[in-house]
């Protein structure tokens, strides 16, 4: 009779260990999946920002050349655009923090809500 009880305890111990190992493996895979999705979204965001910066740079060069042509002095065109950029930068530094925080929070909320929906 003691052998049966010991066998049940051994079986229970083994089943418990198997269950714990399965749970650990599940959470490892889940963490891997979520981190892969977050990294993928971050890479897409960086690519979008890089393309936007290039677009904006060429747009500003074009506007500078156009203003320089209108003012008959290329330097003035570039100085006008530089002044415009300085004003935008000062605005962002003084008033834009809330807007930037809002955009970043919305971006990360979207990423993590998409990850949760797929679970």
C-alpha cells in the first residue's frame, strides 16, 4: 500500500513540474511574440520618421530656392526658411511638449492594444 501512495506523490510531482515548465515556456513565447511586434512597430516608426525628414528637408530646400529666386538673393531665401525653422523649434520647445507626449502615448497605446487584441 505505501508503494501506491509514493507512486501517486511521484506522479503528482512530475505532473506539477511538467505543468510549471509548460507555463514558463508559454510565457517565454508570449514575451518573444510581444517584443517582436513592439520592435517591428518601432522599426516601422523609425523608417516613417526618416522618410518624413527627407521629404521635409527637400521641401525646405525647394522653398528656400523659390524664395531666393523671388527675393533675387539665394541667401535670403535660405535665411527666411532657417528663421521659420527656428520659430517652429522655439514653439515646440515652449508649447509642444504636451502635443509630443500625446502623440507618443497614442503611438505606444496603439502598439500594445494591437498586441493584447491578438492574445
